[in-house]
């Protein structure tokens, strides 16, 4: 059970203390709320919109219906469109797809890093050249 101060903070943010907070063990309850408050709900380098899309992508990838629902609703509050929600889930799915194949094939990580660095350098050169054409 979270402390009285934490309960008051949660209620201030959410208008209630969600019953699911009760599944968090006592030693972690206050700390868990602090993480949510500071990272997900607080002002950070990412906008609320960006955090909602990242949260939705991660939730979809780990196949958590609770988190998918929460982050979809959060994203809607941040004016994310339905097509953007769909795209975020598709990006997450594509990442999970390729990750599964790379891990399953036990592809050499060092080789992957080297090739990715080469690819990024090539893309950066193309972008620089295109910007010079303007």
C-alpha cells in the first residue's frame, strides 16, 4: 500500500487512486508512483505526444492489453490521430519482427553495428547532398 502522501498525489493527478495500484508491493509502491509521475506524467525532454507514442509502441510489442489501452487513451489526449496510432503500432511490430529474426538467427551483433554505422553514414551523406541542392 502506498503512503498517504502518495495516495494524495495519485488522486490529484488521476482524480482517484486506481485499484491496480494495489498490485504493487508495499516496498515499491511509492517508488513506482514516483517513476510514473516523473517520467511518464512530468515534463521531460519528450513531449506528452512523443511519450504516448513510445508507450503505445512498447505496449503493443510486449502485447500488454492494459498498457495498450492506457497509452492509446493518453495519446488521444495529446491529439494523436488514429492513423498515427496505427503507424506507431506498425513501427513497433516491424521492430519486433526484425529483432525476432536477428535474435533467432544469432546474427553477429558486431557485424550488425558496423553495417548499420555504414548505412547511417550513407544516409547522412545523401541528406547533406539533398540539402545542398536546395
